[in-house]
C-alpha cells in the first residue's frame, strides 16, 4: 500500500485523528478578478484546498474538487450557478485526494481534462492513497465514503490552451515535482497562476516521499519548477492551501527547498548518516519557521534529498 515510510514515523503523525472535518466552505467564495473565483481555504483546515472557478463567455473551468464526492457536489453546484448554462470543464492541479478525489461528481456534467501523467498516476496510485487517507481519522474517512475513480474525457502532454470564450487559460504540465502529474493553471492576461501543492502558504512543503511504494516526488525538479513559475512573472498566486498572495510565495518555497537540499548535500558529503542529518537539521528547520503548519514533512524532505542528492544549482529567486 502507498504510504510505507520505512519506519520514519511520519505516517504515525499524519494518521492521528483530524480535529476538523475537511469540508469546503462556500461561504468564503470570492471573485479575485473579473470572472475569476476562488473557494478559499478560509479557516486553514488541513486537507481543505483552494479551489478555482474561471469564467469565459462560452465555458467555465473548475480547478480542483475538494475531498470526496460530497465536497465536489458543493463545488459543482457553485460552479453551475456561476456558469448559468455555459459548458463546464474540470481540471486538477494534481491527483491527491483533497484536490481530485471528487471528480466523479463532475462525470457527465463537465468535460474532465487532465494531463496524461495525472491520469496515469491516478490509475496507479489512487486506490492506495484512498486507503491511506481513510486512516487519517473519522472526519477524513467520512469525506471519502463512496469515492469512485473515473478517467478524464481528454488528456494532453506538455501543455494545452483552453479557449473559454474571450479568455485563454493555459494548462502547463510541471511534474515530477510534488507529484508526477503536477500542473499549473495560468491566466496570462491577468497573470494569475494556480499552483496546487507546489506552493502553500505558511505550510512546510509537503514531500510525499514514501519509499518503496511512492518515491516519485523530486526535490531537485520541484525547485526548477518553482523557478519556471517565477519566470512567468505572476501577480497573483493561488496556492494549494493557505492564503493567496503574490510571487513572494513562490520565492519562499524555492528558497526553502534550495536551502534544505544544499544543507543535506553538505552533510552527506561530510559522511553524516541519513538519520543523523534528520536529527541535526530537522529541529533547526522547524524552529526557523515557527508559524508554519505540518512540521512532520521536514523529515521526509530531508530524506528525499538524501536519496537523490542535490543538483538544482544555486537559488534563482532574484530572476
């Protein structure tokens, strides 16, 4: 099953009962630009993502579904009201449960459009992640009741441009990074980018490094992906979780991963063992960001860089 961490204890922390149910809050829906809506992670509840709805004259695009079919039905209802008869489309930033495990609610009601890696990763890992997330407590398990996996109607490779009618939206494949099929959704005219869990606000980057079952996360490529996003020169960044903001959020994530990779590589080259690096760097990194959530992911990030080595070059946050 996906989720074996080789005894690191990460999953033991994650599998403790979640106090708050990861329910999408439609009361917070807001229009951040003309025809660009978000259903935000208003209350910073774990496993509640920021969800996007983007309008065009002919079609309306939904970005991410929320955790499970009931959340997705609420998102679908909100999008249907906004669309008011226009065609609906659905895409996701990546396949993880709180972002994509509600897509069945959209089947037959929207055109579902993924990149090929997302589709293939969902097919390969979906059941394992479903079982793993059901172990995260009763509140999460309830949201995942009745989950069914459906294939997208359309897939693309590399990038795709969707013409919604007077508004172009670019889907850009970015994986492997946080996942194999990471995708950003870019609105070039408005300079708004939806980045999924490639960037989160005041959350330690989630590095799902679970060898031998899932070791596809790639810290070096993740750093390079963040630099690609920075090169787009976005004005508004819609993160996977937490408050939206500007390009500084991408810079913070890039700097964090770059510094971690460099520190791990330096100690590894000095002959320090993996476990000793975790013990040495972990507390230091956590203490540097006392207001960030999910400190359990620091360890998996260190172990990921130890496994792959660091080869992403120096930080490029000034570009």
